[in-house]
């Protein structure tokens, strides 16, 4: 099942740690976004940059810019299964 999303992240917003169990790709249409992996890997994106998010690897994004970050994403998943899974809060069992 193909899912296409247009996501807007306000300036200063930090998304929760999550992972994607499906292949996905997209483009940052406007603004900027910093993607940080659980192990500390960092990827700074600016408008026009392509995004291929980590599959099955916990990460989060934060809009470290001054305008909304707009992303168009395409997820190749399976009907009835999630495309995004939130990670348990730090210190809690998985």
C-alpha cells in the first residue's frame, strides 16, 4: 500500500523518537529540518533536499529553522500495518 503525506512541522518543534518499518522517500519542500538518529547520526536538510528516512532505526526530526518545514513523503507499506511507530520513552521497557 502506497501512502503519500504532506507534513508541516512548525519552527522549534521536536518530533518524538520513532521508526518506520517501511521503505519511504520524499522531499523537504520548504524550511529546514535536522534529523537525528538514536546513535547520534545527524542530517541537516534544507528546502529542495531529498529524504530517504531510516527504516527500522529510531530517529527524530526537529525544525531548527524560523519557518514551517514542509515535507512530501511517500511510504511503501502493507495495508493495515503502521508506517510510523513511536518509540517508548527513555527508561521504559520496550
